[in-house]
C-alpha cells in the first residue's frame, strides 16, 4: 500500500480564532489591571499642602485647602488620622444655603464648621465615620467655606455660632 506523506497546513480559520482568543485574554487582563489601578488611586487619601492657618482662643490650626471640584469631593476621605492641630478648609466658590456634607469613606470622626464671610453659622460636633451607604448628611444653614477639624476640637477651643474666624495664608 502506498501512503502519501501529508503535511497539514494550518487552517486560516483556526489561526484567526487562536489570535482572537489571545487578544480577548490580553484585553480582559488589561481591563482588570486598569480597574484595580484606578480603584487603588481613588482610595488613596488626598494630601494637599498646608497653605493656611487660623488661631482661636490661643490655639493655632494649620489647614490644607480644597478648592477644585475633585478636591472638594474627596476631602478627608480615606485618612486614618488627623493631627489635633490640623484641618481642611473647603472653599466652596460661592455662597450656598442648606449646605450638606457627609462622612462617606471618612475614617476619623470630625467637627464640621460652616462659615459665611468668616462667621461661624453652624457647628456639627463629632460627626462619626461612615463606611457604607446610606450615610447621614450634616447640614449648614449657609456657607461659602466649610472647615473640618478633628472631633472634639470645637468644644475644646469653644468654637460656636456667631464667632468670627480669620483664616490667613501661612505667609501672613
């Protein structure tokens, strides 16, 4: 019996299918990698330079200032601590009524002080952290700035509605 030596050519459809599977695998891996990378960077604390300060009843506080929409949205989220002489000032850009803040993904309790033209309008003391929905909102009657300090600070230094706070750049 005579046998022919056959060499099998790869079917072009098989090669294309293998290439398609490989590209799908690589694309899926890239999507997972970018998703994990994005989640990592979104869950990192926002660390802004200390640019402002204020003094009240012989206590001086050094402030980071959140002014952009991304900074305002992130604020003190994911921080595991806030030193007692530090805080964050939120510059809202204009005056708002019924200003609401929440503690979603903030890991430390805070005092939230709502300011309008440098005068304290509302003080929320010891707002607790909130890691999961739903989180309560904390309202200020009117504000163009909001100050967040370590919980207990407002009582300790006697911050109250009607007090005038002069927040200055560090170089002044």
